[in-house]
C-alpha cells in the first residue's frame, strides 16, 4: 500500500521532471527577481549602511513576488488537460499532493535564492554584522511560510476566473506576520543591532500553525468544484 | 479503499436516486433515477447539454450532486470505492511534457498498482500504442492521446469504467479496435458507461442505449435504431 510519503515522493519527482523540461517557473522567477535587484539598485544607489537597513525588506519582497509566479505555475500545470481530475478520482490522499507541491515550490524558491543572493550581495554591498549562521535558518523558515500558504491559496483560487490576481489578494494579507518576521530577522542579522531570535521563533510558530491548518483543509479545497 | 473481495454483493453496480445537479439557476440534471447492472456496457446518448457529462462526473464523484444519491458497488461513499473506478474525460488527463509510459507510471503509483511497469506496458499495448515511445504526449496526434487516455483509465483494472467521448477525433479503425477492447472488458465483468455522439460504433456492442434529454433519462433500450427513431 502506498503511503503519503511515497506518493509525495512520486508527485514531487513528477513535478521536478516537468519543471526541468519546461523551466516555466524558474525562468519567470529568475527574470522577475533580476529586474527587482537591478531596478532598485539603480533607483536608490544606497551606501553600505543604508543597504543593511533596507535589504531585509527588499530581498523578501522580491522573493515574495517571484514566488507568486511559481505558485501560479504549479497548479496551472495540473489544470492543463484537467489532470487534477485524474488525481481527484484516484484513491491517493490529498495531503500527498499538497506536500509534494509545497516541497516542490520550496525547492524552486530556494534555487532562486541561491542564485540571487550573490547578486544582492554585490549590488547592495552587503555583509552581515550579526550572526550570519542564522540567515539560512531565516531563509528556510521564511520560504516555507511563503510556499505553504501560497500553495494552499493558489489551489483555492484555481477555479476562479482571474486566479493570477486572486492569489496575491489572498496570500499577501495573510503573509504579513510572516513577512514582518522575515524582514525583521534579516535586518537584525545584517545590522547586528538587535537579536533575531524572537522573530525566528515567531516564524517557526507561524510555519507550524499554517502547515497544520493547510494540511487539514486541503482535502476540502481539492474536492471543491 | 475497500478491496473488491470485501465489497458486499450487489445486484446493481451503479444506482442513482433523484439526482439533481444545479449550476446556479441552471439544472444540468433534473431528478435522474436509474439502476445499472454489473457487467454491462451502457451507451449514454443525447444532444449537447442533455446532462451526459454531468451524470458521468457525478458518478465519478467529481461533481457533488445538489440533491439525490449515487451508489456505486453497494456504497454511497464513493471515496471508498474510487480505486475500483476508471475515468476518461474529454480532455486527456495526461501531462503533455511526459511520455505515455512516464504518465502511466505516475498514475500507477496513485493506484498502488503492483508490477506497475509491466501493467503500464500491457495497457499501452492493449490500446495499440507502443510503450517504448519516448515522445511526450503533447506531441501525440489527438487520436493517440485519446487511446493513451483510455490506457490510463484501464490502468487500475477497474470494476467500473466511465468514458466521456472516447472516440472523438479517433479514426474509424482505431475506434472499432477501442470498441473491441471495451466489449472484451465488459465480457470480463466490467460495467462500462460510454458517453458518445458516435452511437453507431456501439451498435451490436452496447447492452443498452440510454437517451438523455434536458437533464433526465428519457429512454433505455437495447436497440439503437429504436432509440434514434423515437428522437
């Protein structure tokens, strides 16, 4: 009997294969983030000190907008030829599909971050004055917060007429606490002026609550007409 | 999911009672009640908008009815028997970027099919396609895509097959081969529902022609000509 774990792996492998062949999500995300980095860098031309203060917000807003591109793609793929119906009529548990999509999006956004971070460092002349080892933790928790909610709300807006607009309308307001925690934690680490610990704990709690809630509710979203 | 052996013996494979489906103010199904015996092939006919596809989707559990019940293999909990169901829709339900074999391998995992590679190759051959074809499904002809879609529906060796327009865009010879495959499956005990506008292909193959009109079943007869003459 297939378990949620093995079905998640199978669906994730399928999604990675589809993305590898089409490169729809990663190309759009890269192009979008690159534009944000370059445009903001030319618009503000900040000093190193100013950069440390604004970079947290800038980086996460860029990743948030770029993630929306990937989140829309992830379900659009399932709507082409109505393949999602094939999953809905199968005995496979909805959670396996949801987890695979979240992990897949997490991988896409992490790849984007790995590619864009060096550019941010160069363009904004960044260096961390606080504990730099906390940055990957903030990145991982922040990315998970974006993709877990984003994947859920993208699925919710699937059958709406203008889903590209609907997703940000649903996702951005509910992401505000997470976004605040990501920005504050990143700024704290870059400036070294205060501890990021509180914001990291807040982010972890946010991830836990929204992951459980999404897993609980996704079955209803999937079976909705 | 219940294994077939654990399911209670049933006199009708599918039974619908007072099935109503409304989309806003439009009623696609208006109180459909019918019993369908196991091991038979039913051709569901009717003009566009008669409610054929909605009925099929309701049987598949994809469209929850506004009122009424669907009972399948003796239970109204369709989720518990969905592993015994094969569904082919008008769109292919396949990923265009993957080959036929890759698609079927993925769906075999969803149904926990044993010896999945062997089974995938078997059903692909059964619909007269080549399992070693590496071309992505998106590059298939429409007819090949339809046949691969039928292979996907057959993959889990279902007790009940729900097929929506399986012969559309398929050449006559391939369509006749598909009909032969369906009659063979029916003879092996499967209950098959085929929504089609090409009823003549099923003449002599279907056990019953079910005519739908304005969201209701208005006639059921084993004789296609009689069905068409009264319409």
